[in-house]
């Protein structure tokens, strides 16, 4: 089991109120290795689990707030999350420039 998978498996599920969303995740009970594919492997199956998940946005925000660098979180890969972080940072900078 990879370090990233162990991190996901060890993740607290419900003792902290802000993480209670994990109890409703479609991935609960699914093999965590699915969400941490080897480099170059398909992410399609993991993303299909996320696609209809009612807590997908909570999961994505958790990953962004905690700088998760590995795996599929909220239906996005590491690369997709980096792109989203950059876009949000640029939007914040543009907003700050307009406010100044």
C-alpha cells in the first residue's frame, strides 16, 4: 500500500464536525487504491465513483485546503487540482487589483 493510500485510509471519518461529510462519500468502503493509481494509469474508474457523489465538493475543498498532493479527490486528479488552485489564486489577485 502506498504512503498516499495509507494517508487516505487513516483519515479520520467523523470525529471532527467539519469532516463528517466523509460518512456520506460514495467512496466509503471502496478500495482506496482505486483513488491512488500508479503514474500514467487511468483515473476514469475513480472519477466515475466521484461523479454522482453528494459530497464531491466537500471532498474537493478538503483536498485543496489540506494540500493533498496525491490521488483523486472530489473527482479531480493532482494536476487538475493544481490548475484549479492557480485559477483561484489568479482570480483572487485580479479581485484584489480591482479593489485597490
